[in-house]
């Protein structure tokens, strides 16, 4: 199931094609994906990245799609792996209280976000590396959403003229083949100087030119445009859509019915269907994909002889 098929199924099952409902389908889908990825670890959705520690720097910046760790290892010049033990921050502070405690790292902990960027998570190591060691991080990640054509960023702004100076929030962007994109727009000296994406929308394409109605920018002005530089998921496919779409569909339908203020029994119906599908996904992710016949033997059901 791809995103177009999923969005159509949500409309068909809910019998709702009202414009505001359709506009929020990407949100229903992404909410369902977040529930799923925080409920089951799917071995197929794990990554490893390699890098180099910085001499004298005890912190490692985590990838933007990081969800949880499997392991962190130091790789020596011969290619030998030495895995660090995961501890709490207070353990590291107690074990290595002096900033000058350096050596080959033995432990690591999730330190949390940087004060300069609340969305940027880091790990802390102990002791502080005394050399630029090679390392490998193995982690469970958030895949790109199945939602097709979400705007990722812009690359060119035409400022326009005669707009009212201000910062305007949640401005709907018009144009292009997609829907739902909104932005915070800054107007300075009667021209648009900055566009910060808020809602990425869906079904946009690279190179499309977007604008905004002047009524959202002080009521006057014209000529502002912004060009889409890149979008997420051009194909509208994902691992869940390709391998086990019931859990994604029923999870999104639950969110859709909540949005529609549906009856409690209907919300409960889709929640139950979602939980049934989630159990099947957990059987796959937490069971079948973690074993093989050599270790566990093949599945064998008892039967009665005639």
C-alpha cells in the first residue's frame, strides 16, 4: 500500500471527503506511525553509522532519525570492536568527576538535548576520549513517513513588495500540486525576508513555486514566491506500507475517527483492530525476525491422530 492508496482508503472507510478532513490525513498517518514505532522494534528498521570521536570531547551528537540505541563500539586500528557499556549519567559523573579524566572510553549514557538546540540529542562518554577513536553506532531509527511529497526545505525567495512588516504565523502556502503546507513568514521593509516551514503538507514536487494570499500578510502586497528545494518520500512508500499495512491503516483510522468526534464505540472498534494488527507486527518484529530454525527449531503445532 502506498500513500495515495492509504489516503483514499481512509476517505472511503470514513465516508468523509470534506476538505479539512482530507487536509489532515497526513497528520493521522504520521500520528499512527509514531505510535507503531514506539510500540515495537522492527529489526528491519535499524541502522549503523560510523564516525570518529574527537580527542578531548566527551559528547557524541546523535543522528536526527535516532530513536534508541542498540550499541556503541570503538574500532581499533586492526578492526577489532570494543563495545561500551550503557550507564546513567550520574554513574559517569561519579566515576570520572574530573574533566581531565581521559582515556579509552568504557561507558556511555544518553545525555539529552543541547541547550543550544533542544532537538539535538547527544551521548556522553566516560572517560573523555584521549584520541580520535573510530566508532560505530547501531540504532533503531524513525523511517521517513509514508506521507508522499512533504516539503523539506526551500531554496529561493522572491520577496515581493508592499506587504505589511510583521511576523506572520501558520500562513497557508498556495500553489504547487500538493496541499497543507504552512509557514511562518517574516516581512521586513515591505518584502518577505524569511520563510520557516511549519506544516510540510503532502504531494508536493521539487521545483514547484508556492506563494501566500496577501490577506495572511497584513492585507496588502503582492509578488512573494518561494521555490521548493526538496521533498520527502517521492514514491509514497515505506517499510510498513510494503510489508504490513493493516497496522498503519487501522492506526490512522483511529486518529481520523477521533478527529471527526466519532462515537466511542467506533473509536474503540478501530483501536481494537489496531491492537490486533500491532500484535501481529510484534510477532514479526519481536519474534520471527529475531530467531531462526537453527537456534529455535521450526514451529510445530500439536495435532490429534485419528
